[in-house]
C-alpha cells in the first residue's frame, strides 16, 4: 500500500469509491470489492473480482437473499485472512 491510511480514513475512502463505482458500473459485489482492492492495492485479485460477478443484486440478480456488497466484502476478507 503506497499511501498510508488511518483505519477510519481507509473505510471512508472505500465506502466513497464503492458508492461511486455502483453508480457508474452497477454490480454491488464487484463494486464493493473493487473499492477495497484499490485501497489496499492488491495486485493478485483479478480472479477474485471476476468471481464476484455472481453477487450482483444479492446472488445472480435474484434480489432475494444476501446483499451482494456484503458478500463481496466477506469474500475479499476470506481471501486476505482465510485459512490455508
């Protein structure tokens, strides 16, 4: 991470980016994930980002179930801190 953020500042920046990406690109799971990937400057997250396509509007555009933005964030956290 080239720029040092304080945790609250990083969280606000990720929120702002995610909100902006959702307005432009749609796909809440990918937008949430893209914001955090950008803040943390993760170079190896392309496949993970692609996998988050399925989280748009919950799961598969169904709108009933889990929040796609939440799922994208949880998937990214699992990628970063999950079990081996």
